[in-house]
C-alpha cells in the first residue's frame, strides 16, 4: 500500500479519491446502508436494557441503571458452567457433523449423469428442511420409543437390548445432531451446488487428457473451487457458536436427560416463565453475542492470514 | 456432457456414487412418507405406533379440518403476495449491496462489510425494533412484512462471495477500460453470469418469506393480512384444547386429531414451495463464461 | 490498517448517534403514547358526563357512575379490554353473555382478542410499547408480573375501588380468609382481581383413578393404603386382566410424573398445606417451615416409586409421556391406573370402567392425607385495570358482578330460560337448542362457547359447583373428589406475597433447585442413581442456595400470617 502522499492534489489512497472514482458503487450501497441504519442501528439503543431494570412505564430510556447486575445473576446460577458447556459442545458437535455432509452431497450429486435421478435426489433431500421442529421431534419420539419404536424393534430382532434413547443424557447430543444432519443437509447443499456450476470446464477437460480419474478431478479441481464458499460458511457458522435454538432442545428435553440437554436458551426460558424478564434475557443475549463476535473476529483474522478468504 | 470414455476407476466411482445417493434417498425419504401417510390416517393408530408405510384407517378429516377454515385461502393469497414482492425487493437490495463489496478496488469495502456484519451480532431486541416500525407508521401495514428483513447479511455475504470467486475481475476490468460504468457492469455483465446464485437467493429468501410468521405476529392485527403460517398456527392451537371440559367423545377425537393435524399442516404449507426447487434447478448450469473470457 | 481505525471510529459514532436518536424519539413516543390513550368515543362522553347532575350525598362518586345496580353508567361508555381468546371461542364480541351484559350495564366493550398462541408476545408488547388497553382480562399474568407492573404504575391500585365499588369481591375476601390474606401484595396493595374456586371437586385437584372392572375381575378390593395399592398394581401386571394373553398391561401411568408423586404425598404426610405450596410445607412437630424434597419421607416415597418402576408397575415411559400418548395407551386397553383432574384423560372407550380411590391412601406411618387440595384463591392473574383507563370505577363495578353467585351463574350458564333451565331438583342444565343437534365437526365446547365466555379457565370470578359443567364435576371425578375430601388438610395456604427483590431471587434459586430436583427425581425413581447418594443430593441442594430460599420463604410466610 502506498504511503500517504503529502502533495496537494488528492492522493490515490484517500477515501475522497475512492468516492469520486467509484461513486456509483457508493450510491448502490445507499439503500442497503439506509436499511441497516434504520432497522438495525436505530433500535440498537435497546441494548441498554441489559444494564438496566426495565420499567415499562418509564420506557427504555427512563429505566434505572443497574450495571452488571443481570450478568451477575446469570453467572452465579449454579449450573452456569454446565449450561455453557452443553451449549458449546452441542454446537461444535453439530458443526463438525453437519459441515462436511452438504459438501460431500453436492460433490456426489454433481457427478450424476442421469438428470432425472439427480433431480429426484435433490428434491427429496431438501424436503425435510420444511418439516417443523414439532413434527421432527414428534417423529423422533415415536421412532425411538422403547416399546413401540421401530429402532428398538430392529435392535431387539438383532438380539440386542432395548434402549430408552430419550431418557439417556448420553444419547441426547447424538439424537439432536444427527436428526439435524438428516433434516438440513439437502438444503445446505444448495449453495455448494451453485458454487460448483462455476467450475471451469476447461480444467476438467485438461485433467482428463492428462489421465486423471473422477476422484482425482474432484479432489484437485472441484474442492478448491468451492473452498472459498466453504470457508465463508464455516466462519459464519462459528459466529453462531453460542446460539442453540430454543425450540428443538425444549421439545427433546425431559427430566431424565437434563444434565446434557439444559442449554442457555432453555434456562432463560424458565426464568421468564415466572414473569417477563427483558433485562435478564437481553443481558444473556448480549453475553452470547459478545462471545460470538470475539470468536468470529479471531477466526476471520486467522482465515485471512492463512487462506486469504475472509469476511472482511 | 463428457463423451470421452470413462476409465474403469470412473465406472467404479459412478456405481458407488449411485449406491450412496440411493441410500441417502431412502433414509431421507422414509420419514417424509411417514408424514404424508400419517396425515391421512386414523389418529389413534398413528399414536399407537401402528402406522409404518401405508395409511391405516384412511381418512381425510385432517385436511377437511384445515381447509374448512376460510382463513386458509386468505393465508395462501397473502403469503404468495408477500413472497413474490418480498423476494423481488430482497434480490434488488442484496445485489446492490453485495456487488460493491465484492470489488477488490473498492477501498471502503472492509468498512461496509464490518458495518453490516456487526448487525448480525448486536441487536436492540424485539421491543425497540417494534417501536421503530411503529414510528415509521408501518404497523398493521403490508410493508411491515416486506421492509424489516429486506436484507439478510448472511445471504448478502454468500452472494458477495460468489461474485468474488466466480466472476473474474479481469473481465470487469476489461469492460471498465472499454468505458463501462459500474451500474452497467453489474446489470449487463455480472448478473447474467450469476444466474445460479440468483436462483439460490430466490430459494433462500422465498422460503424465508413463505415460512415466516413472527413479523406478522407482532406487527399485524388485521386478520385479512395474515400469512399462511400464522393461520396454520391458530388452526393447530384451535384443535388442541388443553382443558378437557365435558364428557364428549368428539373432544377426545379433537385432541387426537391435533396430533395428525401437525402433519397435514406441514403438507399444506410445504407442497407449493417444494415444487419451487425442481423448477429452479435448470438455472444451476455452468455460466457462459468461457466465451466471454476468450472474447 | 487505516480503514480499520476509520471503521471503528465511524461505528462508534453511529452507535452513539443511535443512542441519542433513540433517546429523543422514544421518550416522546412512549410518554406520548401513555398520555394519548384516548378513545375518540370516550372523549365525547366525558364532556357529556361532566355536565350531568350529581346525586346528592355521593360526592366522591364520579358523575358518570351509578354506585349500585344496573345500568352501571349514566351515559354510554366504551372500554377497551385485551382478552385471551382460547381455541374454542369465537371473538368475544360475538359471545351471547357479553352482548347481554352490554345491555344490562350500558358499557360497551371493545374487545382486543388475542389467540392463545400469541398471548405472551402481544401482551408484553402492549405493555412495553405503551399501547395499553383499559384493562387486561384473563391474560395469564404471573404473580410476579402483577406485582412488578403494579409497582411501576401500569396496573392501578385497586384497594379503594374494591372498598367503594366491589361489594361482592369484598364479601368473598371476608368469607374466605385465605383470599383476604393472599390477595394483597407485600405492601398491602391489590393490583388485580383473582380467580376464585369455591368448588370442592375443582379444588381437590388431581385424582387417582383405578380400573374398577379389573379390580373386580381379579377378586380384589379398591386399595386404601400404599401397600394395598402395590398389591393391586402387581396383580394387574401378573394376572392379565385385559385377557389378551400378553403381559402388556401398564398398571400405573399418567401424563406427567408429578401427578403420580402428588397423589402419594399425603400418604407420607407431605404437602400438608395444600397444592399451592408443593415444595414447602409445615413441620408440625417443630413448628417451622419444612422443605418437602429433602425430608426422609420424600426419600421413602421415591423409594416406593423406584420399587414400582423396577417391577414394571410404573410405566417405563413415564418421563416422556403426554396427553395424546395417555389417550393412546388408554384406548389400547392397557392402563390399570392413572392420575388427572378428570377421567376423560384416558379416552372415551374405557372411561366408565374407572373409579376414584375410596379414601386417601394411608402410608407406612399412618398418614392419611389428601395433599392435593388447592386454595380458593387460585391465581392473581385474570383482571387488571391499567393506567390508561379513564373510568376505573366503571371497570371495577363491571367485573365485581361476577364475584356474586348471580353474576357467576350468568357467566357460566347464560340467561335462564334462554340458554339454561332450572331442574326441579335445583340443578342447572344448558338448554341451548344447538346442543340437541350438534352440527358435524363441532363440539360441546364450541357451541357453549358461543354463548358463555368461561372456556379456557382463568376467569376473574368465583366458580361454584352447581353451575360448573366442566370435566371435574362429571359423575366419576365428582365421586372421586367426594371420597378424598374428608382427608384434605384443615388449613390450606394461598400463595405468599414477596417483594420484587425477594421474588426475583426466589425465581433464580427455584430455577436451579427445582430443575435439579426434577432431574434427580427421575434418576432416583428409574434407579439410575442409587439411594445411597441421598445425602449427597441433600448437600447439593444446600450448596445451591437453599438457606436463602428458605429465608425468603419464611418472610413470605410471616407476611401471610400477619395479614
């Protein structure tokens, strides 16, 4: 990068030059920037509630300050460490399991010659994404039921002992994660399929002439082509590490598996049952966001250094 | 398609590929079949675990119940409208946002990317956003369904990433040398080459609109503006009486029906949008880049 | 690197600007909203009312109000009420009773109907954004919310209003001491009118129903002690009473484990002050509060359940049960015993074969208590008048009618001769013509729901047996309640009042401790954790802030007793 010039004419480096040269680009960004200013930054003042005791009559601005009181309430909860551990391990496990699957699916689908078969598989695999969480957890409970569930039928016929899946803390993570893989892999593969369409056919032709087989071609051409997309998605996903959705965990949770199924969102929900807790839930949300944010900044930095692909 | 002869290794690969994908197909397909079959079965038999592959006690009562609510057609109509107009707005906004961010020579791109990405993490929450919408005079207006959420940072990032990796900068540079302005660059060169990602955006945003109910929940009060999902939610709750009053067989049946209604509701709401993907698949084709570069 | 710094600087600027922007705009908005909640109609009538004559001797009665009798107001007045609309109800403006009441009172109600599903969002939003209705009716506010919003001034203080304009509610408070004690907050103020149940069948709570036909078939008798119950359940399991040759009977199940635990608590003398206090009761020997879940008696109770579980007498899936599953098992002719407030929960096919236990169960130490009876004051949540209401006296008089027997009968049954008739023996019965020929796809609830607004419960009025036609007063549950009524505790506590700080701290501690207990109950009963670890369990609860929990509870108790 050029050093800042001290000459009187506008330096090529300065923002002003950029604005003049690329003014259409700035104009293009205007609607989007306005959108974010109005719908995201303007309401951001509400974050203060995390440091206040929200008083509905006085509104957000008039409510009294309490500093870190709500954060302390959260930290000193007896199960604080368990909640954080459960949340993070659940998400990491989810990430590790559900990240490669759509990539592999997309790569395989891309090689299918018969377009009818390809379409059928694509449509079927992306359909489960539309099932509501209630339906999916309902089906899981039915399928895994110790007496009437098909899984246990299979186990029994093979001579094994029936397992009360939903009642075992150890099984909770696996049920949660793999049902998620089942449900969302097809959907997540869409973006990779789109990325694969931009792979240069000439490279493939050249490789074939050189005697490479399909596997080698996938490895050396396709994968590098979708690598930037994969990295971006990985970074974005890591930025959600503290966010475990409430609904699915809540529906799969029961008295027996609490040790591994209690996460931050279900804890906050229980606190709110006895009375609206805006300040508390905002504080917890803020805590989560800060951790997510720090993580994404770090990961983004590493990624930029290592692979030149990054968010910013 | 390659007409070059496939090696033996390739043939093996292809066979294994088909086997794997077929397995995947079956594993994913079975529960979907279950949902369809359960939605037309006798609720009691479903709950007792008797329903595996075919409907038992075939009855269309759950569908009759769903469609007997006149609100359903209003819901469909509204959702269709919100999805079409909403997705259009999304596409325009997201492209306008993603393109400048993808340009290497745009000095402020880091700044703007950071500005937008920041909002993914920190938000004021439901109440302040509600107040903003209210102050803009959007409460109970159709625009409350279209404006909040007009741009998703996630989607915009994906689109920007596509522009960066799939559209060679040299192409744009040569056009700029020829005197092409930024806007025509976007419209005449970049977008036509980005048909796959546009298809992806249509799917992502379209499905988002189709499934949405929360904005409607808090911003709308006129029931004639309600989208499909909100109507379905209220139907589902209608059939689930938590207080069992009166010794009536039909109340029991209603409780049971509520279980099955879940499945019927899914099908009613998903089938239209499921058909979208096969339709859009034909846009997932290789870009017409080769010729452009050579030229 | 420069752009990074610039980035951060601009970001901070924007953040600060938004804070300031939010500052000025929200202040004007929110306070503006609070002041502006004028309904155009009431504006007019207020002017009219001001010129109306005042009756001599009623100096502090507002000019628009009639102190007694109907109509309530001298000129038509409109009030906006936010109401929870349950599944089976039409929008409230269509309900017959409300239409009649409007004619009687002269008060028009603009109903803001909120479906069950959307209730907490809409209700919380209404409060936080300043768009308050004149009153909230049956919106399920928790006790803590009532206190909080009362202290913030969103719900107005009702003490004076009750004194002057609510003779029926006042009479209830005097007739039932626990209501007078439990209704005021820690500072003596009242912010809501309560849900009252003066009906033993409803108050008796969850019953234990046993399959009489199986009992007879196997030559046994209905159990009266925990030992006899064990023997009956064992017989159900081993002697194939459903006659299909398979050992598939489920002797005892329910939709939730606490139902089962609840009917047994009395057999160990636990929960001796009623169901509103299910974690803390009274230690009669030492005259102090006692935490139920660390007592030796609770240990024995769980050991009893553990034994049942191990021997297959308790449903293996009890921890993942729910209502539809209960019906499914019931219809499959598998269930020997279950627990619920009424007998319909088991499904219509076999409902008539069940009966409630003849007496409260006697436990190993001779305790024979029915611990599940609840207090007359069921909840503080159903009716609050907000600061936006211009005519609080009108609202108070409006709701007070339903605390009288006449008003409550009207609420439940409608108008005599039109929607119900009085039988020669004094009982009341619906006489709605549609009930005779119910159109296809409709239910009892839906039809009656068009005429009377009580569906869904949680109503601000007093409910008595002779007009309540709900599940709890049907023959089987009715008899079940009568059987155990003599064994209910003499003294039943209503909920205690706490300050906001106490309530919040208690909420935190309960979240930790009660969740832990839920988890350990499941582990002890299923045998996952052995009872050798009981002492560790108790110590763990102590570590979780148990001492503070009991101290706060003690404060609540003292306050309650001194009211």
